[in-house]
């Protein structure tokens, strides 16, 4: 009975720390909100890349769709989107949003972004998830680049000049704290949904695809349908994360923010691998470690921060090929769910036969 109580106490401690963090470290609320979103990035990537074995560099497409869709809905409920974007902060029209309008736009925009991202995943998944290995990885990389270029030329959403989400009213209070708690709620919801999902047969199915897709298909699994379902689930949560990130950043650039394959697209992969692919807690730990390292290098190694992150990738590949969780599981198997049965020990076998 101790294990369930210990697990519950651990979850409760994390929740309390999360609730108290913006009060204790108010100067770092934006960075901590970003951390919660990074946890969503890593968890959703690992669903496809770790649990199913399909290394995707295109998940950033769903992040960007959610980002633009949420901002467009927030604006479109009260103003013409093209007029709003063409104004670029000037013109005769003053675009203001009171507290009710801002919250209404956000409440509708986030689920719309999630649904559109999921629909895009269903459509794209049916087209590209028939590919395997490096062919699939390269194809998804191309999808991210193509999406960025489409957004870069689409005037309705601001094209290359980007799009500014609605200005939050003063009545909203501390913007960073507001989005911190929304990001925290999303990360917890994503974690709990995936935790439940991994207790069902769905996890067995995607693990079977990862281990040997041909055998899984020969045994009757509809592999393409399962792969598309996994991508749709990941896209749904990424769409919400994109809407929150766009409002947190306060500016949506098509290349550097919405469809930022060189940063967010790569970081998703890196965080999951750092913590340990194919585990539930690995992406969470990887996201936390990565965010601390990123913010530290941005603060103390400005100008060399990307070199430092490159070195981090090398360290991960050389010293932690199985990730942090894999490293500790290998050295402390009994504490991480891998126990050796007593009857299997040679000395016990001799005692039994003797």
C-alpha cells in the first residue's frame, strides 16, 4: 500500500510546487510558462516518436496551425482579420478588446486551434504515414518548411510581417501569470490523458508498430489507422499549446515562431530523447533539464548559446543514448519497475534442486 501513497504524495508535491512557483519566482513566470508548454511538446512528440517509433520533424506544423487559428479567432470574432493585420498597429481604426472579449476569444480560439490541428494531422497522416524510417522523417521536415512558407506568403494572416495577437486588457492583470496557469493546466491534462492512454490496448498497438510494423500488420492491426490516431492526439494538444504560446510571445512570425522547425521543431525531439524516449516521465524530465540549460546559456553565454545547445546534443548522444530515465533504469532496475524474480537467480535454483 505504500507505493500508491508515495505516488500520490509525489503528484501532490509537484502540483503544490507548480502552484507556488509563480508566487515565489515572479521574475521568471514567462520562462516557467514556457517550460509547461515544452513539457507538452516533449510528451506529444514522444507519443509518435518514442512510443510508436516514427521520428517526426513535422509536429511543429500543428503548433503553428493552432497558433494562427487561435489568434485569427480572437480577432475575427470582433474585427475583420485582414483589416486588423493590414493596419500593422496604425491606421484610423483602433483595435481594442475588453476583458470579456479577450477571454471569449481565447476560450473559443484555443479549441478551434486544437481541432484544426487535429484535422490537419488526420489529412496529412493519411498521406505520409505510409512512409517509414528516414523517408518519413525527411517528409515531415519538408512539411514544416512548406507550412512556414505558405504562412509567409498569406496576406490574410499577416504574411512575412507576422501577426500580433489581441492586446490583453489591463483588467486581466499579470499576463505572464495568467498564461503560466493555463500552460500548467494544459501540461497536466496532457500528462494525465497520455498516462491513461498508455494503460489501454492502444499503447500495445503503437508499441507493436514500433517493434515490428510488418508483424503487427500481419496479425491484423490496422497500422495506418492507429498511426494516424496517434498523430491526431498529439496534434490536438499541440494546437492548444500553439495558441497559448502565440499569446505568450505576443507576436507570431511565420518562420521564427509559428513554424520554427530549427528551434521548436528540433527541441521537441531533443527534450524527449534527453529524458528518455518511450517513457511517460522521460519527456517531462527532459523538458525541465533542457529549459534550465537553455535559459542558463541564454543568460551567461549570450552569443554562444546555440553552441552550448549543440554540445548538449553531443553529450546526450554519447553519454545518455537511452536518456536520463534509461540511464537510471539500467543502473537501478529495482527502483524503476524492472525486478528480477527470486526463482530465476542461480543460487536459488541450486537450493531448490538440491
